[in-house]
């Protein structure tokens, strides 16, 4: 006769809690870590060019790119082109982000606003802004207005979407508590709802700034006599790979500047965000 033996019960004893010790890195180490991967990429690029693995006709070496940089800097064209591109991008982003933020608040705060705005903004989001280039040229010409509006259209939809979601995700209990303290109307929006939606808004700003670089490249390909895009056109015509790489570097630096501005805004607008990172 078989004897059944009960399996041992799993040990359900609670483990003793461990003290959580904050391990913080030295502040000076942050900057080297951020530039570690770009430095490795540049080193690989330099080694590939020096050993002949990368042909100059395909990708110019760092030395030639540096020479092209010093040439343009010496003539003053580099500063003029960079400022022209930065101004176009800044104006377009300001217009697109401002409208997107306003429409996102309208749609997020009101059912009527959502019914009036959301369908149109979904159409704008679905249509690639690059497809609007020929129409914008026909409507606004090839002057600065066309370039600024194209960048604005490229950035309005992401800002609207993130703002709308941020407003709709605000805790209703927080809103009711604020109303209980007498906050209503514009004060309620500015002091409670918008700060609660701020993480989404700043993320939208980061996305918009990235997209604005693409819009800037498309806008500066037509009817431009100054700007980084005009420099790209000249490099293509004369097959100057050093100038092409230099333009890529300039666009990357412009993106880093934009990202740095957003990081500064996050640091002062949301100081608690650094406390939730797992170190």
C-alpha cells in the first residue's frame, strides 16, 4: 500500500527589510559619460579615415571636415548660416508649439473643444508635412514665411497630442481639491492643470524640437541663399563630402542646443524628476 507524503510547504517567512542606500555618482562624472559614446564614434571615424578603410569620396575624414569648418568660419559664412537656420527653427517651433499647446488645452479641458478641434488635428497629424512643401511654395512663395510655416506645421501635431493626453491624465481629485480652495477658470488651468501636465508638455517640446530639424532641412532646400540647408545644396553640387559631413555636424549641434534648453527647463520646472531615477 502506497504511502502519500505531503510535499513541504514553501518557506513563506518574510525577509528582513534591507536598508536602501543612495549611491550617487560624482557630479563631475556626468559630462564625460554623456560624451563617451560620441567620442568613441569620432575615434572610429578617425581611425577608419587614417587607415583608408573609409574613402574620402564616400566619407571625408575629420581633418578635411575641420579644414572646411575653419574655411567657412574665417569667411564669416558659417556664423551667418548657423544663425539663419537657428532663427528659422526657433520661429517655426515657437509658432507651432504655441498653437499646439493652446489647442491641446482646449481639447483636453472641454468636450466641446475636443469635438471642434480633435478631428482636424488628427488629419494634420496623419498628413506628412513634407507632402505640403509644393502647396506651401505655391501659397506663400519661397521666402522666409514659407520656411517658418512649414516648421510650425511639423511641430503643432506632437505638441497638441502630448498636451491633450497630459491634461486628460490629470488626477480629477487634485482638480476637485483645488476647486474646493477656490481656484477656478484661468487660475485653475495655470496653477494646477498645466503644472500636472508639464511632464507630457516638456516631452512634446523635445519631440517638436527634433522634428523641427527635419522641417528645417526640407525648408532650406528651396529658395535659400543662406542657412545650413543652402550649404548642403552647394556641397551636393560640387560633390564636397567634407561640407556635407560638416552640415550634418551643424544640424547635430543645433539639436544638442535644443535638447540642452529643454533639459534646463526640466531642471527648474520639475526638480523632483531626478529623485525617481533608479541609480
